């Protein structure tokens, strides 16, 4: 390997350029922000830096789409990684562009906030690309740590600190569980490289089945916590409610997607040989998650909590698909999960950014404060409606297509029962989405509510997301093709 | 029908969607523009529907006007032609397309008097229309189901925003029940795909592919339950009276007139055509459910006082005939079922148009509150009597020709059911005649002197439906010549 | 030589006791300490495996090293949050940080 | 004439219904634009029908040879209405016309009475609201009726069958502003439709057995013994159920008296002359089949007998002039069914023809009375012969025909029925029928006496009364003539005079043509009983009618029973209210409470409640959350332990 | 003499409590262990293990049970030191050192610092229903299950081996370069986190007019 100076280095750092760019720009953002006054720069410089860092990283990631190489046997840059890299960078980009007004207004420590988002993105990207347990673990912690703090950054909101505390303490327990599980895997297989683990496990009986099972349980607990699987989901609604809305969006998008990426890497890779041992656990969790998430959502009055429970339910569907990964449909199920994930993220971001703008205008986040939005801001009402319908899997929107593909994959893998539960849960979910839509369309706005408009960036992001919602809903081929390419390594 | 006529089928989906998009761009203030656009688009849809119906002629091939565009293929689960935008019709759908065209036309006309957010109404209304057309013409299971759900998607808002009486309750109930109904359909579609295992949702392929008999026996009832919910089959009919009572006029028309038929059509397409052996196995159960629904709806209707509730239960009863016809699994009964879909669609659309025309003025639909309405609204009453006669199966009107096929079909295999079905027609007479005698005739109640006659637009709309009812009733062979040969392609179907 | 089971048992016990601490304590700082106990149990596992099983690589040891580091960082981070909570509510009792529920 | 007869004959029978349909369409859509609201169109239509009927009769005559009619295939006009064909399978509903002698009798009755009624109505309905609409519906009725009697396909016959029911419904409810009219229309429609359930079932059963709707095919199949006897009996009884409803036989006769709410000319046409004999026509058409199923024939016989007697007894006490005539109609229809029941199809059809004339005459006469006085309760009439001589004279002619006094038409036909009964069934039937004839004479006499004789009881109505305009009296006179002479048609000599070789009698005797003969023994018995009836009537009701009032006190219970029509209406109403609506109430309750509130809403609430309970797991406290995690770990590890 | 030294009262208790604990539990146990070694029932390393394990478990129990937070913190220190001893038994000196340094030095100090900042004295008493009994039951079952699962595995009879520092270092930096970077970033994040949370108050003040 030669670097730009023509010198040979031990490792090909070029492979990690997107991550490095993001790291550097996060440092830069934090630094510039800290010395804003001294440097006499305007308030827009940090966000500009963050955005340019993201754009550069995005460009670099796109350049590396066709790469299939490893970095020091620790991370693998392949199509799967590229898919998630682009996804994560795009999420962060959209969140920052879509909600920078909110961030300027309602987040303390703006510079740190941007920096943390970038670092969390790096963590998520590494989670998706790791091919070794320690790296994966540290990537998880990088993402989690950034989010612990980001959650606590809502300005003048006591709930923020509480949310952060709940997240960090329970997160500690969960990561201890995960580590315990990893230690078992390591103990049984003697390896931390995925492919070595895979080789040992597929070689047959090690005589250590029970410790391995214990390890599996604890890994599932640890990742289940990150993925908000019931009963490890309890932090989710509180953290979602207390966090600044962009962070909530980030939690529901990047954090979940990274966890799914990791789950796919692990359960579709090293742990695949022992699929029969974890499938039933994951099925149970998936069912509990779908059922509890959607049922409790029925009773929510706060939009963020509602979306939290909704995202718990959504994670249930994806866990279900991971069960299918174990049934000999690794590639098909993976591409289905990925396409659903992408669709879900587009949808969820649309909803969250719309809610962010609503909050900017009104300062409200109760569901009944959406009363009459269809008259005070019909555009936003349409955006939220489209988003919620897409979450419910209604047609013409991307949610329908991705859910269809996802469920079909699971059925094809022979889990019709799971899918039936999922479809029932998804039908229940329609009810609470409709409760929000009802507020917007059926009732008159409160007296004195005037018509208002979004900011330019608000229009830009929501419209972009909306258009992709509809386009991918009707013509999901590009999305599915990308997902399929990413899943080709399974 | 030539292959190029497939473009007309695509137009049937695209036209309403395009209208919806155009409406989105038009500012809400421009009422004239909105009315003009909808007038043109509904007329065009009507004529295209008529053309499609006329152009279809049975030539031995199952589907005609087939156009296929690959959409998603060779990705993941999906193999060759995994998901394709494929259109095509058979005789059954040809007649249902025509029905849709006929019902949407007056549905559009009567909606012009909506004052509250007219534009939004039409956007949703045309999305609904696109969904309904889609279900009939699409030949890819993915898009079929997409269209199916698209037809349900706008229902909640259409009813809850523009409806009346217990609109929120009715809307939510309708939406949730229908979505719950799509659960088993969903499951059946997935299972079908997995069972055939060719990695394609192409319905033509799925139709001809061999399916395990046990598979068919398991999944046919799921299809029946799912589609039956939309078709208001007892005991999943509960949304129908409440939903219809709450819905605005045009939505009731399209919903009772066409959307319920989508449910019954689902049983034909996904059930009988896809899983003939399952259908043969479960036919008796379907007949039993159907006749129960027919009797149950009719008897319940005897005690209803709200006109729309009456029509809701009446629809349950009439759709019961459809299920009886489908369950007979012989060509006459099934032809009768499809005819009954059309007949009931026209007749019930007329009913809802009329009820809407009056309710808009009186804000009252309770039969005992009225008396001698024929005095204040003579033309309206004539139409109403006509609709009632069509509903009770008077020969010469659409209901009879359909019912007689169903009765004959039922008698061939299940004489008792046939007898009960004929008896149901008598009960139908009873409740309709009771309503007429009580509220339309007799001394006029001066309280309603302020009621005006129907507007000319409403009269024209009603006239369109009346003409169609008469045409089908007096000259049914254009329908039968299309429906029966297509149905007789179902393997194992009794002649 | 000491059988590896001894260490594993001790690790499990430590993990369990830590979990017990998390469940039974109400002070945020005590909960943090309990989490440290759990991590200590994990570290014992890792090092035991590394020493006993792994003759070639030392991933377990390195894992343990990073676990210790991360644990330390986590304590720092969490303490900051606890302090903020204390400043906002004059308490470090986690039960009182339950504004958000249901 | 020959030129036209080539072009218009039995093949063109479809013209018969087509002409009035055109009239109906033109009048109903353009009546506001037409002079006199288009009534002339209806009359033109009727005239056209009469003309075509004549052509058809002439054409039909050409097929008489070997002592029998052989119209055969030459007669049938058909096209496919519904056709479903597949290999080895053909489902065909044809539109076809088929004319035989029975049809021709019906055609004569319909065309003549229809024309008379139409002309009469121009006077009777003068100045009413919905004048044009009345004529439109009248045309519709005639069209349907003609289709009914000419159709060769059962489905089209059923279509027409319901069509006449519809027209009847519309005409009964013509004065819908009166609640009673609306109720009567409803009752008529529902009651006849109950019978039609049977008819339709019968049609389908016959189709199932023969695979055809063509009446001739079915008859051929049934008489050749292709169909099992029990099956055929059930099917034919089901057909008869339709006839019971339409022809107002017991127990479905209740609608006909109420149907008098309609305009009187309409009653004359529909509820006396034509529609109500559709049942007779139906059974007559299928008479070869009924020859095979004797059980069904007995049912017809006794139904007819019971109806004839019950209706006559009710006619004795009815106070409304039209209702008396309605009961008389029911009774006379009973006579016809008795004739059919004994297999005397010719007698039945003969009675159909004569009855059509004299009963139409009576109705139109009563219409004239009502038109003049505005009253129709006989208690308030009287002495009208002074004011309305023509009406009175023609009414008396009609009554004499009804009572069965010799020379008048009714005598011949009724005598024929009595004769057939005497030779066929047990004496009981004959005695009851003769007794009924006696009753007929009694109530007919009563009606005439109370209306036209004695002193006027309602002075103002009497003063008001006047003879009707010529548009009304002319039909009366014509029908009076027919009521007098139509009985003679059956004599060969008369037939030959009109150019029918073999006499008109052959027309009504379809399958066993024989010349009409009269058995003077039976005839004298009938004459005596009729005259006795007239005398009894005279004794009781002439003058002040004190005896009649005394008779009332003689047995008040019997009187009440008769006045209340054996309480059958109350019974039916009770059944509808208690049983049917009660059942409906139970079903509606079941739907509301069980299906809807418990099943659907309850299910939704249950799910919601589940969510409500579950949400309280979210206590907001970190240790609780951690407990969740710990419990999760424990459960999962125990699970794997159990599995391992 | 003792009274004159101005120590906080807690220290008395710690020293006295520690003494009693060591005396009451440690001495008899020590005697038992030494006896067992002397009779050859257990080997010397095993004896060391047991001693360390007892310290670890007792410390852990103290950490989770002692009502006084400072006592608990000190128990934690004892546990961590005991764990370090175990590392030595496992022949990984480097990690033992790290353990002592990072935990004994850094973490516990940090925790004590935190305790002081929050003026914490005793663990708050739960008033609305303690879940301790549940927790106890649950955790006992959990530990039981864990140990069952662990011990049902066939671990063979491996031996521990020494890890040379050089090799360790080389591997660490050669094969695990990326984790080191990540951990560096992680620490950075942690610092940032601590900073922002501590600074929240000042930042929340209204912005100065510019």
C-alpha cells in the first residue's frame, strides 16, 4: 500500500477515509464552536463544517461502493458496508439539514451536538463494517456514548437529563450483558474474527453447547436492548421523549439501523451455523416486540412516545426477518430487511422532521396539539399523514412495498405464523396513526392559530423525503436492487 | 380485444391518479376549475370503461389486453418477472370495470355540491377510484394488493371529514375492519408466492401453476374471510351499516357500489380462480355463509329506521347472494354472482345517491320522521321506487337477472338454499315496501315542505344509473357473454 | 493448577451480584458501581479464556483491556449526567427521575 | 286482408306487448308535452292490440285441422336472451312467444276489456292529478299482461308476471296520498310476491328437471314421464303457489279486497278481468302436466272450492260496493280453479272469458256510481236507477250474468263448471259449489237492490248524482252486450257465423275439442239455485231491508266473523307483527349487541384495554426497567437451559 | 490517642468494620485454607484463588448491600483489587496493573468525587415498594442458571500460560490499531459528555446580547 506521498504504510487507511473525514470534521466542528467568539465566526460555520464533512464522506463512500477489502482484518469494506455508510451519512445529513433551526433554538452546546452526531455516525458505520468482535463492540459503544450525551442536550428541559440517565445506566447493564455474551463466544471458539468463529461453529460440536447458548442469550439481550426488543425496550419511550427531536430521529433511524446491521453481520455470519439455537429466541422476542410495541402505542398521548412505541413495533418486524435469515434464506431475507430498513428510515425521518418543524412553530408535542393542522399548515399535515400511512404500510408509499417484500421473505423462509402476527400488529398500528391523522384533519384549529409556513430547508428536506416515499413506493426497484447488492455477500 | 387495448387499461389507473395530482396543483379557491377537471376526467373514465367493456370479446384466452412491464425482477426473492406492472382483463373484470365507470360518473357529479374542502375530497376520491380500477385490471399480485389497499387508504378521511352522524366511529370501524380483513389476504398472497415458488407475482403464472390441494384447502378460507370482510359477509359485515351511514354520498356510492364488489371479486380471482380445489372443498361453507348473510341482512333490515342503515343491511343481504353464487361453484351460479355484483353496485349506488340528495336538505334520514315524501319530491320518489324495485329483484331490472342465475345455480346443488334465497327476495320486498309505504306515500308531512326536488345534476346521475339498471335487466347477454366463458375456464368448475 | 471453571463461576457470581446491585440500589452512583462489578465479572471471563484457551492470539486480554477502558470512560460520562441530574433536582435518587412514564 | 295476415300473424305476437310499451314510454316521459297528457296514445295502443289479436285469431284458425289445432313450430318466435354454453352444456333463456287457444282466450279478454277500460277512464279520471301517469301505467299493465299470456318461456312469463304485479302496485297506490292506498298497494305487492316465491321455485325446479324454460318442452318432458312423480308434484304445487298469490286464492286472497283502493277502471281491468286470472291461465297452460300429478290437482280443486265459498260468504256482508265485487271476483276465481282442479280446462277458460266481460262491466258500473255520488258504501246509496238509467241497466245485466241467470254469459260458463264437477268429483264438491252459486246470486241481488232500488239513504249524494258521460256509458253498453251474448260464442252455429269453422268452442278446448253441449238436467238445477238466490236476496233486501237487519241480530257472531273476513287479516297482521318483526327484532338485537358491540367494538376495546394495562409496566423508574432486562435474561437463559 | 486524630467518623467505622470483617471471616477462613493446603487437598495457587475470591465476593456484597455509599465505594475498591489479584493468578500482569491503576486509582476516585459532589450519604430508602426481594430471587436464580450452563460445558483441562509484555504490546498495536483509535475517540466523547453536562447551567443562561 502506498499513500499519497508514495510511501508504503502497514495499513490501507484509504479504506477508512469516510470515517476519518467524519472524525476530523467532528473535531473541527467542536473546536470551532468552542472558540466561536475568539475566531469571530458566524453561528452557521459549525453546521456548514458538519455538512461539508458529511458530503465529503458521502462522496468517498460512494467512490468505495465497489470495493471489497478488509482493513487490518478488523473491518470489511464491502457492499454491505457501503450500503450502510451511505444510509447513515444520508440520515445525518437529512437530520441536520431538516432540523437545524430546531438545533439552533432548542439544543444546548450546538457545536458539540453536531460533533456528536458525526461521531455517532462513525460508530454506526463501524458497526456495520466490523468483522471482528472487539471492533464491533467498540463501535457500539462509540455510537451509544455519543447518543447518551446527545440525548441530554435538550435545552431547558429536565426530561432530557432524566432520559439520558436512564439510557446510560440501562445501557451500561446491557453492554455488560453483551460483553458477557461475547466472552462466552470467545471462550467457546477462541476467536474474535467473524470468519474464524464461523469456521469453528460450523465445524461441529465443541462440547461447549451450553456456554455457547448462554453467550447467545446474553448477546441477544445486549443487542435487543439496542434494538429496543421487548422486554429490553423500556428505555426507549423515555429516551425518545426526553431527547431533542433530531436525536430522537437519529435514535430511531441510525441507532436502530446500525443494530440491525450488526445483527445481520453476526446472525447471518459467524452465528449462522447455530441458527436453530437462536431462532426461537429471536422469534419470541420478535413476537413480544411487535405485540407490546403496537399495543402500548395505542394509549400514548405524546407524539414522540407514540413514535417510540411505533419504532419498537417496527423493530419487531425486522427481528422477525432475522429469524428468517437463519432459515436458509440469508441472502433473500437480508435484502428484504435492508430494503425495509431503508424504507422505514425514509418514512421515519419524514415524520420526525415534520414533527420537528411543528415543534419549532408551536412548542407542543402532545398528539392533540396537532388539532387542525390540516388547516393551519396543510402541507405539513400531508407530510405527516403520508409518513404515518407509510409506517402503517399503506400503499402508494414506500412502507407498503418494503413491508410486502419483508413479509414475503419471512413467509418464504417458512414462518407464516410470525408474519400473521406481524400483519395483525401492523393493522393495530394503523389505529394509532389514524388517531394522529384524525387530530389534523377532523378538528378545527384552536382559536387564533394562523396559517404558517415551513422554512426553506424544511420544505427541501420534507419534499425530498416525500418524493422518495412515493417514488420508491411505486417503483422500489432501485432501493431493492441496492439492498440486494448489499446482501449479496450473505 | 387487441393487445394495444391494454393501454386503455393502464389509462384507467393513470387517469384518476393524474386527476388527483392535477387537483393537488390547482388552488382550492378555483371551484370552477376543479369541477371542470373532475367533469372531464370522470367522463373520460366512463367512456374508457365503456370502450374496454365493448372491446372485450371472449376468444378463448383467459386474459385480454395484456400489457406487461417488468418492474422488479431478479432481485432477492424475485425471479423472472418478479413484480411486473401487468394489466389485462377477463370477462369478470370487464364487467366490473364498466360498473366502476358507471358509478364513478354520477359519484363525481353529486359531489360538486360539497362546500367544505372540495379539492381535497376529489383528490382522495380519485385515489380511491384508481385503487378500484387497479384491482380490476392489474394482473400482478403485488400491484393487485397495492391497488386493493389503495382503495381502502382514503376511506378514513373521506368518511371522517365529509361524513355525517357518527362519522368518526363509522370511519374508524370501517377502516380497521377492512384493514383487519386484509390480514388473511396478505397471508394468503405470501403463502401463494411461496407455494408456487417461481419467484413471481405474475397472476397468470400463479393461476396456471400447480398448487398443492392441502394448500388450497387451507388458504381458500383465508381469502374468503379477508375478501368477505370487504364484501360485508356475515359475520364480518358490521362495518357496512355504520360505515355507509357515516359516509358522504359519493363515497357510499362507490363504496357500496364498487368497493364491496372488490371483496367479492377477490374471492373469484384469488379464491376460485387461484385455488379451485379449495373452492370446491369449501363451496358448501361459502354457500351456507352466504345464505345466512342474505337472510340475516334482510331480517335485520326489517327493523332499521335510518335509511342508510337499511341500505347497509340490505347490502349485506344482497352480497349474501353473491357469496351463495360463488359457493355453488357452477358456472350459472358464479355468473349470477358476478352479475349480482354489477346489479347490486348499480342499484345501491342509486339508493345512496338518492338518500344523499335528500339528506343534504333535510339532515334527517329516519324513516318514521317522513311521510308522503312523494308529494314534496315526486321525481326523487319515482327514482327511489325504481331503486327499490331493482333491489327487490323485479324482473326486467338488473337485480332479477342476477338473482335468478344465483337461484338456479344454488338449486342445482343445494335446493334448500335455493328456496331460502328465493324467500329472502320476499323478505327484501317486505322491508322495502314497508319503507315506501311509510315514508314516501301517505299524507305529506308539512314539516318537510321546504324540501326541494333533486337538482338536474342529481337527476342526470340517477338517470345514468337507471339506464344501466334497465339495460342490464332487459338485455343481459353482453354481460353474460363476457362473464360466463371466462368463469368456465376455472378448472373443476361444475357446468 | 486452578480449573477454569473456578474463574468462570466467580465471573458469573460477580456479574450476578452486579446485576443485583443495579436492581436493588436507588442511588445513581451506586448503580454505576454495580455496573462496574458486572464488567469486572466479564473481564475475569475474558482473561480466563485468554489465558487458558488461547495459546496464540491474545484477543481476550486485549478485549479485557478495552473493557476496562470503556468502563472507566462510561463512569466519567455517566457521572457527568448524574451531576446534571443532581443539579436539576437536588437528588441522585433514580426513583425521583421518573417524570416520564406510561 | 290476406296481405296483412301474411305479415301479421302468430309470429308477430311480440307486437302485442311492444305497442303498449311504446305508449307507456311516450306517455311517461312526454305527458307534460302531449295534449290530454297522452291518453289517446293508450287508446291507440289498445286498438292496435285488438287489431293484432284479430289477425292472430285469423292466423291461428289456419292451423285447425283433423279436429285439433296444430300451430307447432310455425307459431314460435324466439331469440336467445341469455346463453351460456360450454362443452356438453347449454344454459339458455329464450325470449319466445307461443300462441295457443288458451292464449287467445286471454288475448280476447285483455284486448276488449282493456280498450273498454281505457275509453271509460278518459271520462272517469277526467281532471285528476297524474291523469297521464294513470294511462301510462295502464299501458304498462296491458303490455305485461300480454307478454304474460303470449310468452313461451317461463322466465319471460315470470318477468311479465311480476310486471303485472308492479302495474297493479302502482295502480292500487295511485292515490298514494291516502295512507290506506299506500298500505293496500304494499299489501298487494308483498302478498303476491309471497306466492311468487313458489312460482320462481317451481320454474327453477322444472328447469332443473328438464334443462329448459320453454313451456312446450317442459310439458312434453313432464307428460312423457321423464320427471319423477313426487318431484313433479312439488314443482307443480310450487307453480300453483304463484297462482294462489296472483289469483287471490285462499290463503293469499287478503290483498284483493284492499286493492280496491285503486281507481275503479283499473280495478275493473286488473283486479277483475285480467291479472287475477293469470293464475288460472298458468294452471291451464300446464294442464297436461296436472293431468299427470293428480295430488296437485286435488289441491287446486279444494283450494278453489274453499276460496269460492269463503269469498262468497264474505261478499254477503261487505258494505263497500267495490269490495262486494272483489269478494265476488275471488269467489269466481275459486270457481275457475275448481274447474281446473277437475280437469275441465275448457270450462275454466270459458268462465275466464265471460267473467272478464261481466265483472269488468260490474266494476265499471260501480265506478260510474262512485263517480256520480262520490260514495261507495252501499248503505248510503239507493234508488240510483232513476238518476243513472244506463248504469243501472248495464249493472243489472252484469249482475244477472254473475248470478248465473240463463241466457246471460255467466250462466253458460258456470253451468259448464258445475257440469264438469258433477261428472268428476264427489257430490260434496258439487253441493258446495252449487251452494256457492246460490250465495253468489244472493249477494248479487243484495248489491243491486241496495244500490239502485229502494229509497236513497244519503240524500245529498243522491241529489248530486247524474248519469255518467258517454265516454263511460259507451263501454258499459258494449260490455253489457258482451255480458249478455258472450255465452253463446261456444255454440257451433255462432262460431260458424263468425267464420270459425268448428266454432269458437274449439278455442277454449285445447286438447280435447268437443262441441259444447248442455245437459239440461244440470242446467235446470243451476237455474233453480240461481233464481232461489235472487228471490232470497229480494226478500231480504228489497225496500227497507228490515229482514236483513234482523238477520244480522239473529247471529251477530257470524256476522262479525264475515264482516271481519274470518279475522284472517288480523291473523296475518299478528303473525307479521309478533313473529316476523319479533324475529327481526331478535336478529337486529343480536347484530347490535353481540356482533357489533361485543364482537367488533368489544374486540377493539379489548385490544385497547390490553394496551392500557401494558403501558403501566412503563413506571419511569430505572430499577424497574433493569428488572425487565434481568427478567428477560433469566427467562431466556432458563429457556435455553430447558432446551439444552 | 485515637480520639485526638481529627478523622471523620466514617473512618472509625471503616477501620473497625474492616477489622471485624477480616477478623471474623478472614482469619478462620485463612486458617481453614492454610490447613487445606497443608494437607494437600488444595494447591497453593488455589488457596490464593480462594482468598482472592472471598475478598472479591465479600467486596461485591458490600458494594451492593452496604447502606452507606462511601462504604460501598470502598468495598468496590476491595473487589477490584481482588480481581486484580485474580488477573495475576491468570498470569496477565499487565492487566492486573491496569486494573489497579484504572479502577483502584481512577474510577473509584471519580466515583468518590461524584459522591461528594452529590452530597450523597446513604442509599435512598425506597418508600413505594422495594423490588429487593424480587431482585434477590431473580438474581439467585440467574446466577444458578448461569453457573449450571457454564459448568455443563466440557471445558477440557487447559492450563494458563504467561503472556509476555512485548508480544502483548505488539499484538495490541499491530492487530488492534483501529480499536485504539476508536477508544481514543470514545474517551473524547466521554469527556465532551461530562463537560457539556456539567456546563449545562451556564449555557442555559440567556445569551448575552451581541
